[in-house]
C-alpha cells in the first residue's frame, strides 16, 4: 500500500477567524513560516469555504505554495501572517515613554537640555509601541526611561539617542 502526494505546488489549508472574511480574497498573497525554520515564504489564496464554522467562528482558507525546490513536506505546521491594516507615516513611541496623569497622556521631550512634557493623543498600539496622532513631531527627541521621576523643566542628560 502506498500513498501518493503531490508536493508541487503544495496546498496549504488553515482556519481564519470570520472577522477577516472581507480581507482575504482569492488571489491574495499571504506570508507564512514553518516550525523550526525562520524563512518567510509566500502562498497565493485560491479558495475558501463558503461557510463559517458555528463553533469556532472560523472558515477554512486554502493557498498554493510553489514548492519547486522541494523544501517543504506535506503535514508540517505553519504560521500564517497577514497585514490587516497599514498606516503610512505614523509616529510610534515606546509604550514606556507615555506617562498618564489624571486621564491625560503625555511624553517628555528633550529640548535644550530640559525635560518638556507634551500632551499626546494616542492611536493604535501593540506590545511595545503606541501610535501618536498629535503632540509629537518628526525630529522630536522623546525621553523613554526614568519618565516617572521627571518634572517640567528638569535638567536632563541623555545617555544615548536612537534614531
């Protein structure tokens, strides 16, 4: 008894939360990685289920990967990545730079050797960064450590500057 498997192109099947049903369409290119390998690969979506599983609230998506080099074998686990939204020209600051006082968010800027607080309006965030919609401009130097001890007009010496 033998099992025949076509490995080129390799078919990739994965569940996707219904929340993203309008984003992934036939022809969409998604990246993925396989366990134990950091190389990012791309697949092209060719089909998806016409229904959402009522228990998991997910639907199945199918993609094709050009496996002409034979570097992947069927049955491996993969992590699929895709971008749901892109923000052009966004300013991001490390989340630890933000100080919240009485419902007001601010950051301290380094200006002429002094700490200067600036009220900000926050946008989206991830684990490490917060998008700043108002209050910080390109070229401003944001103080990221020791912010809880800073006071308006306090003299500051920078150890390092990361651009």
